[in-house]
C-alpha cells in the first residue's frame, strides 16, 4: 500500500475501534442497551468483537507502511 492511504485507513480503523469499545464499555457499565432490540448478552460481545477487529485492522494497516 502507499503510505498516505495506509495511514488514513489505519487512523480511521483505530479511531472507530477505540470509540466503539469506549462507547460499548460505557453503555455496558450503566446496564443501558448497547443495541436496540438485541439482548445485552449478545450485543456486548458482538460490539466488543467489532471494536477489536477494527483495532487489529488499524494495526495491520500501520504495519504495511
């Protein structure tokens, strides 16, 4: 990858992953619904997995620079 697009993609993935994990943690801490209409026991792990995958993709993009 070219360094410019790789850095941009990494930044987007890292910011999204960090924001999703922070938001999910705050919602789970307050026992508020993470996703409307979805059970808490299903929504939290799926959101955490999505945030972790996003962080991993961001790290991978930075590794390609």
